[in-house]
C-alpha cells in the first residue's frame, strides 16, 4: 500500500510576527484530533527556514516537517545556503526539490535536483521531487525531468523518494488540473519510475496546483493520486485541515 501525503508548501509566507508558529500549532492540534495512522496518511508542513526549527520543536505530535530546498554540498563557501546535513541536525523529515518556482527564479536544473536528491537521501531526509510542464500536454518534458532527476539512483533509493506532479499552469492560478488529466500523467510517471528500477511501487506520486478544500475530494477519490502538494490553501489552517480530512 502506498502512503498518502498531504504536504503544505508555505513558500515565503506568512510574514506577520508569530503567525507561522500559530498556524503550525493550529494545524498540529487539528491533525492530532484526526488520529491519523501515519503509515497510511501523513500531513507535512514546509515552513520558511526562519521558522522551521521552532516549528519542528513545538509541533511534532502529529505532523511531519519539511524544508522547501537545501544545498547539495556538505559545507563551504556557499553564501546564503543551508545544507542537508544542517537540516538533518534539526530532524527534518522531508525536503521539497525542484519546485517550478526554483526552476524559474533560481534556474534550478534537473541535474542540480539530482545532486540535491542524493544528498537528501544520504541524510535520511525524504525528497519530494517536483516535476511539471509549463503548457498543457508537454508530457515528454515531464518524463524527461523525472528521468534526469532520478539518474544514477538504485531501485532501493528510488523507493525512498516522493514525486509531486505540479503543472506550472495550475500553480497559483485557480486553474487546477482535472482528475482524469492528473491520473493519466501519474500513471505514465509510475511507468517511467518502474522502468528506472523502482520495482516495488511504493513511491507516493502527488498532485499539486491550485488544490483547495473543494477540489481535494475529487483527487482523494482517485487511488492513483497518492496525495497533494498544497501552496496557497496550506496557509489557512481550516482549509488545509479539510484537505487532510479528504485524504484520511
Ligand atoms: P498552489 O501552489 O496550491 O498555490 O497552486 C502549489 C505549489 O506551488 O506547490
């Protein structure tokens, strides 16, 4: 059985004093009441770096914590960067890699994603590898991103990662991809993964792009969709909890 994940990507939000801590507490408290079996469904939040350590310390009861990026090297002259080893020191569970906003604004390539992914695995941090096309129907591009991102990984390593399919046209636009479209792409990605050696199909493949409390129920009803990566709706505790409930 493939674990289902509901991951909140807070991006560079929220900005008001203490609101990130309050938001994490609200989500953690509400998830605790759901009594999730974490081997089947897990809720994850990925706050900005400045809040991550405190949130990891105070809200571990029922949610897992992820970072939104990290540098693949161990240490050294990399101004502004944080390494996977540093994240491991504060017990981070997940790290988002290759988000389309980083591909766009930081020119992050799949080759860099591949290096980061290997570094994350070395520190037992589960990478959530994002892939997605800019325009509807560019399926080969998505396949290429996935193949390049997992290059050189053993089948055992591939089975430790999470994939998030996030079409760029659906992110933050309100134009979420319809269930059938997502299922088609995810089915193809699973075949690609299996061809790369992930012969035990335990890798969760998520969908992301304008997921909200309303449309989450449709995604949750499809067994091929192993969870969601949520941006905007994850910084509203009530909305995010509804999405988690849909998958639980
Ligand atoms: P969105 O963002 O839910 O606001 O569309 C998703 C993401 O960027 O991960």
